[in-house]
C-alpha cells in the first residue's frame, strides 16, 4: 500500500476539505497526500463510493496504561481501539506506573510503545521539581506536560509546576479540581473545578507566556472564567462522557460511570454543548482511562475513577452530527484540526497536499450499536453500551489501511513516535 513504496488513490467518496465536502480523489504516496483532484490513478485504489472521507481523529488525552498496569490495558490494545475508532494519533498521559517524570521512565514507556502501537503517538511527561530533569524530558521528545492533577497538590505546588512548564516553553495540561475542595467534598461538586480554573487563570494572567490546556471540562461555568482571562493561550477540552452522560447515568451504572471530574447535571451537559458549538471549547478528547470489571465491581467509593473511550469517541460524535447536535465542521475541527494545531502535529489534522495521509472513511447512512464484546480495549466494557453511533469503515494511517473489514490490518509497532516541539 501507499504506506510503503507504492501509490494509492481513494476514489469516489466525498472528502471533507477546507470546510466543505468535495467529490475528489486523493492520491497518496510515501505516507503523504500527493494530489487532490479528479480522475487520479495509482498502483492501487480504494473505492469510497457513497462514503465520507475525513481526516483521522487525534486524541490528546489517552491513558494507555501498560508497564505495571498492563492487566488493565497496554499499548497494543489501546492503539487497536484507537484505530478501530478512527483515531490515527494518540497522546499518552504520564500518570502510569512508573510515572513518566524522568528520562529513564520516558524511555521505558517509549520502548513499549515502539514495539506495540498500531497508531502514531505522542507521550506527555509529568513535571519534575528538578528543572534540569524537566528540560531533559522536553528536549527528549515529550509532547507536553500533564495531565497535572491539581486535586493532588497544594496551590503552591501547582504554581511551581506551572512556572516550570512555562519557563521551558511547553503547555501545561491541567486536571482542574482544587485539592482543598475535593478533600472537603467527596462528591467533587462543580465548585471544585471552578476554583481550580480560577487559580489557573490567575497564574496565566500574571504569566503572559504561559500556555495552559484545561482537560475534560465538566461544568459549563468554568468557560466564563476562562473567557475573561487576559491570557489568550488557554485552551479547553471536553469529553464525550461529559457531553453525553449525566448524574442520572451514574445513578444507573454506578462505578462504571465513575470518573473525575464526575458526571454533572443535564444543564451542565447542555452548557458544554453550547461551548462546543460556539467555539469556546477547542478540543474533544476521550480521557480513555480503562479499569478492569473486577475493579469497577467494587464498592462505588472504593472503585477507581475512569472510563474507556478512545474507540467510541469519533463514532459517538459522528452520531451527534447525524442528530444535528453538532456540525461536521465542528466535529472535524475539535477532533482533528485543532488538536494538531494546538499540540504541534504540523503534518496532521487536515486533508491537504503534503500532509500525512491519515484518513477515516465512514458510511454515515449505516448505524452501529456500541457493544462491549465488539470493542478492542482490554477492559471489555463501555459506559455507552447500546448507544447508536457511526463506526469507521476503514482507518488509514500514513497511507496504509490499519483498520478494515472490522479488523486491524497492520502489525504491532506500525505507529510512529511524534516528538514534541521541544526537540523539533
């Protein structure tokens, strides 16, 4: 295929290019998009007749687990889930065992990913109080720093970490829940998130060069605080579970719908959709955080927080497009274009000549019912059981189909490491 030495043309589909659907062929060679036009020919062709050709999704918030937590998930199963869900690039978070806060731990994780990942990947680092260690991580290829858990640190320590990340020129990705508030309120109400966001904005407004990314916003009132910031470098992420589920789902599913920050009211859910559709929310990411069924079957107070989602993210959002909850343009900007722009994946995120041939082909007329036994994640469950969605017909990474006919079609290790801006 075109991922190797030959050329490939995707013919007959409607490709989403420059904010519109176009009847074009896409010529691919050497992993790149060579030409976009009509009547193109190549060594091989794929017919996308009756289907949409979209840019592959980029999920900047994935917990691949592996290493000491490989019983929950590993790089192969997480990346297979990504490919099956139309996600061609993932960014792994550093709160693994061992934590990715030094060069040695980073290299151990990188080696595991190089052997096993099906899709392309970046690796985030945890900020280290040793500025030299943090600089070594940044120059060694770390994508960004975080998820930084504000709920586990004093505000003094949070500010120290933000100052360190700002000084080396990276983005600080924040889990915005205030530690004092979460200690006082076991239910982690919206004010815990709002307090953390207010503190983050205070830092950003006093540090013009700071770049902050608010992970998995759960309550809509945080958007107003962010919008009032004088710092124009704060970006915001929402998840499918906070956009689609509410406290009622937690009441019904128990620990299987337990995550931090927790599910909110329907009013908050609707407020997040307003932020998605008016541009105040920049990215949709899955916060894929799998745990085993045995772990989730514990008492709800003792069960770990987190749900799987990398495989269902794009299908569910395409389902929202079908229901006119969001436009296809918004979907592609938040799941592909904006993540590439914000996190520095310069050759990804759009169908454009010279860009990586990362594509997902979907049949919007064909519904898919989400079923746990059809998913690739090792954890084997989903909070979206029975939901209607749109599953990819094919996922193409750098010109090679990596998912087709309901199967992974490349060997583990096909994915490439994407170095962060610190060493580009």
